[in-house]
C-alpha cells in the first residue's frame, strides 16, 4: 500500500527502504525548499522529543541535534556563535534551572 510522506529524511533512508524489499520515489529539493524542510524537521523532531519516554529521550535528542547541526551548516552559523548568544541570554534572562512557571501577568 502506497503511503505519502513529502518530507525530508536522512540520506540513507531510501536505501534502507529498498533493502527491506519496498519501493520508494525520491527527489532532490531546491536550496530554498531544503532550508524550509529543515525548519519543519526541527519542529517534528522537537515534538518527538517532547513526547518521548525517558528510555527514548536520548535518541530523540540526538535526532534533534542532527537537524540543528545541519541547519547551522546550511546557514553558516558556528557553534561558537550559538554558544556566545546562549551565554549572553543566560546572563540577561537566566536559564531554566529554577523551574519557574509563569502563571499570569497583568
């Protein structure tokens, strides 16, 4: 039975599909479509990490890191640049260690 996806997948997924005796059709995205697909994949992987049980969390975080690393490469953003911004924001507005939940403002 045919199942439609139309989403970015890891490079070796088509090979794995074929090795299991199934057929698939792929295409190569334009740079613009690829960048958008990476952003969509970021949301998809974040949602999977959010829903993962403790035993699967590390796997889902690894998938999330893979997308983040690829996005950084595609947009020519260095890890040092990201870490510097992270540290600045931590100094200015803090991290998440105190487990604060904002209930309301007025």
